[in-house]
C-alpha cells in the first residue's frame, strides 16, 4: 500500500529560515579547530539564537581524532548555558554516521542515545549518508533504528542527508508504513552545487512529500564569500588544493555574485545565502567566530529580486566548474 504525505502526521518541527552548521567545531584537519576557540564559539551560538537562527546541525562523526564528538559536546554545553530570546526554539540536529560497523537497528538507536547524552537533548536525528552506493543491504536496519528513536519518543523528528529523489521516495514509503514523517533532507546545495536540484529535481520531490530541504555547504566551503580569488592566498591543505582547481572555472560566477551583492549593498556571502533561502531551502552556513555569524545573519530580512535570481541562475548554469559532489549522494 502506498502512503501519501497527506495521510502522514505532520512534522512537529518547523525549521527557521537559516541554521548554523558546526562541522568546524572540533575539526582540526580542514578547519584548524583549537580548544581556545570555544569561548568565541559560545558567542556564535548565543548570537545566532538571539537573532532567530535556532537550528544547529552537527554529526556524531564531527571532530578530528580524539576530538570526535566535540561538536556535539559544545552544543550541549552552549544550549544548556543559554538564557535569552528564542531559548525555547533551539533545535539540535545531529547526523548519525553509517559506519561499516553499525550493522543493526539497535546500534543506530544506541548511537542516537550517545549523541543525546553528549548534547543533553536531541531534537532531530538524521541518517548522515545512504549506503545504497556500496552496501545497500546495510541501510534498512540503520533506517529502522533511526525510526525507532522517533517511535520511542526520544527525538522530535527524523531526517536524511545526501539522498536523491528515488532513494528518498523509498525511505519515505518505509517510514510512512510506520506513521513516521521525515522532517528534513539535507544535501550539498549552493550556487556552486546546483546538481541535486537542477538535475535530480530534488526540491520538487521534497515539496511533494512535505520535507524541508536543508542546504549544507551553502558558501562552497568559503569560495562564495569573495575571500579567495586567483591572486589571493588559499587555505592550507585539502581546501587550498580544491580551490586552486575550481577558481579559474568559476570566476564569471564570482564576478556576477560580486556585482549583485554590490548593487544590494550586501556581501557576497549574504547574497549567496539569500539565494538559497529564495530557492526555498534552509541554508546552514558555518561560523567559527562572531564576525562570521553576524555576516551570515545579514542574509536574513530581505529577498533577491526575480531578475537577480535569474541572472545568478544563468551564470551558475554556464559555469565551467561545480563543487565536487558528495560521493554518497544517491539519485
């Protein structure tokens, strides 16, 4: 029997226009995290919540080496300490990794409980990535464990990450048979990564099924901020290597973004985030300090015009390069 979105209970969580991604909170390899940053990260958390950015996305795999789980621990500490505007609206969402050694539904449920313990609460539990591209037999048990967290009242909502339309419909039907709605689906989406929407038609499927689409890496790992160009210093390590490959091919897009931003008296980052919002998604840019948080929040409270959106869309479509796609992304 096919269960439609209309017959399912509605998700109880309404996501804000924008959230905050916390991949960098504990990651030394790509983001140069250090424990001395924790005071500044707490300022980021407080400023975001006070300004209506109440969704915080993390993952149980976040954190390098011994710091694995650090992002969740920091969110737990910050959320419990916060007292101020929008306190009741705070939403902590984590992604549970489909590790090769997580093979049973109980292992997935226990992973959710471990995240809940680190954060003190867990509002949305998400499947970090599908295993359909390499171990499809593993996925069903992990999804069942994710659904068990909801059935047992341990989370307010469940979500997915890196799923394409075909696989999303499969999970939706599986959950619908248990009366469980999917709150959210997050995919890599930005002016540099339009593939999931333009080529897969993912947003239309999310709208049909009543699922909110979350855009991760909405600033293209920093490429859409305008900080990096052909003649400017690049980040160290893997990001720098990737940027050197991409920048020559995306220069026309960066120039277009810069022109639209200047006409609006906004920054490139704010304009890129507003583009995501205008597309009906909830972007979750990261912020490592208060200045970056303020920059991100400047994307709220206004809208790009249809003409500006068309210009950005056209330039993005004609770009010689796009961001490397997540290897786990399914169709």
